[in-house]
């Protein structure tokens, strides 16, 4: 079984910046934010409005490709009224490794993973503290809501998110671990030390499903209603590129969790593979998703077909 060393000497971290508020005692909750190119300063400000001595914020810059943004982030953290620590890595290690490094650096009994482009509404942290105070589970997913699209190019992604990810805690508890995402996810620190993210997943996609399935096998994973808004809406071309690159990760997921093949998307991918229809599915799906005259619902179906075709191409 993979385990994560707590306080691992911050291997690979080029710079650590703490603010004065971190001199207080150990927190109950560590809010952990990995970032690469995204600017988490608005999220820090929102968390600071809700913050207390029970909460710390730890940010992991997974490489620093934008020196100006990196310096602005450290300056904002320095004067934040809540405990903030910024870790700047030497190299970009990827999503799983960044979260694992954050887990190793955290001091709280509970870890709350957020993405840098998320938006937390008023009362977000107090609600989490209330949920965790009486929680008997090892991990809790609080839910997800997409932000409103900033322009027409983001409407399809928003429709995909609403169709696939926006559900109440009751609905998600019925679905189980496969409804867990890796952002707005609270995990007991000692449990995460035993069940870290698998760093064998490269790039984007499926590492969160793998973690949730392993976590559900090793402990108790539940859902709560305390959603965070995700600002990372992208255009269709960017989504197609991500889905195209995620095929090897999907194949790794199915190798490690054969039962996941019962999920609708996995069944479709296997069917396309069996009938040698992966390439036509990618072509038809991409064409449908890219056609602006079609309603968003049909373009979402096109994205799902493309994603299944891309995944099928990497299945053994």
C-alpha cells in the first residue's frame, strides 16, 4: 500500500514563505491549494473573510512559470489575516504530486483541497468546520457548482458540468465514491497519509476517480452540501485537447479498478474499442461539439462521445 510521509522535508521546494499569523497553534483545518498559472489571490481573500485560528491555508506553486504572478501571490499571502504558507516548487510535478506535497506540509487534523480558480461564498469555511466537527467519515466531498460563463465559448463546458457534476449530497451519496471530485474534498490527515494520490497519473484526468475508489475501499467516504464554485470553464477546443490527452490515464484507471468498467462512459469506450469505432467516434464527437449552431445539450453529447472515443483508443 502506498503511504505518504507527513512533513517530508518539502522535497523539491525551492522556496517557502510563511506569514506572521502562522505562529499560532496547530489548526483544525488545512485548506490546500495547488496552483499552476492560475491566480488564487481572490480565493485567499474569500477564505480570509471566513477565517479563524482553526484554519490555515497552504499553497503549492507547482513550478513558477510566471515570476510576476508568483511574487504577487507571495506578497498577498504575507499580509493575509489568516495563517498562510506558500511553497514554490522547483519543477512542475503534476496534479497528484502537488496534492501529495500539500498533504505532507499540512498541520491540520483535516485537509480541504481546493483548486486555485475556485470561488468560496460567505460562510463556506464555518460550514465546513461544522460538518467536520461531528463527522464520522474519513473523507467528505462538499459538492461543485460551475461559475457562470464569461463568454459564449464557455457555455458548452458549463452545460457539461451541470449535466455531469452538479448534484445534491443525497444524489451523490446514492452514486457513491465515483461522484467525488478532488476539489472541495475534505480528508482526515492521517487517512490521507495512508491513501495519497497516485502519482503515476500523468497530466490531466482520472486521478481523482482513482483516489476516491481506493479511499472507499480503505475507509468511509461521504457527501455533504457545501459546494464551491469552479471558475475554470474552458472553450470546446481546450476540452477536446484535454480529453484527447487523458486516454492513458483512463486505461490506467480501468486496469486498477476493473469494476469501473460498469460505468456508462466506460461501457461506451469499451464498446467503441470492441467494434473499432474509436476514430469515427472522435471525429463525429468533435464535429458535433464544435458546431455553434447546435444547442448546448447536443454539443455536450458530442464532447462525451469524443471523450469515450479518445479513451477507447488507449484501452488494451
